[in-house]
C-alpha cells in the first residue's frame, strides 16, 4: 500500500479509492458509472490473486476483462507500451492505469458500492 493510501486509511478507518495513479500520475476516474475495466495479471502472482479473489464477492467478475501478461505476449506489450512497466496487477479504468493491489481493491470496493447504490 502506498504511504498516502495508508495515511488516508488511518484517518478515515476505511480504504479510500485513489484519485491518481501513483506511477503515471494519470487521473483515475471516480468509482461508479460504466468505465471499461481491464485487469492485467498473471495467475501465479499473489498480488493478482488477492485482487482476483475479490471480483466475485464484489459482483464484478463479469465487469472486469482479464488480460494475462504471461500467457498473452501482446497483453504484456500493451501494458509496457501504455505505462513503461510490466508490473501486475494493473487495472485500467478506461485509459487510466492503476497499480498496487491495495489501491486496486480500494477502487473496486468503492466502485461496487457505487454500482449497488445506483441500482438500489
Ligand atoms: N506492491 C505491488 C507488488 C506487485 C508485484 O510485485 N508484482 C510482481 C508479480 S507478483 C510483478 O509484476 N513483477 C514484475 C515487474 O514488476 O515488472 C502490489 O501490491 O500490487
């Protein structure tokens, strides 16, 4: 977890969704709405597993497209071209990359809650 994520969590008691990608600085869209979600991952990565395990419980299994950077060389090439890094997990929210499993989980949790609120 990034320093700012930790500080926000300590202050609020719950993880806050990041507003910027810590690596690229790109603006991360606010949770909610209908962004295209693409998770770059590979199955043996424990950080990816941590994110993927929560997709079902959050009701987002069908909303998140998975791209495997080990099985699909073109997926790794796309990730490298867009971010300059091969680190996974990386969640693309529309065009914005979000690294760090803790930040991805915080964003996805808030996105799921916003979607539940929108349909309640
Ligand atoms: N702190 C990161 C760690 C992610 C990480 O270390 N991923 C490894 C795979 S398990 C990786 O992508 N290493 C290759 C690289 O960084 O290019 C997180 O929680 O997401």
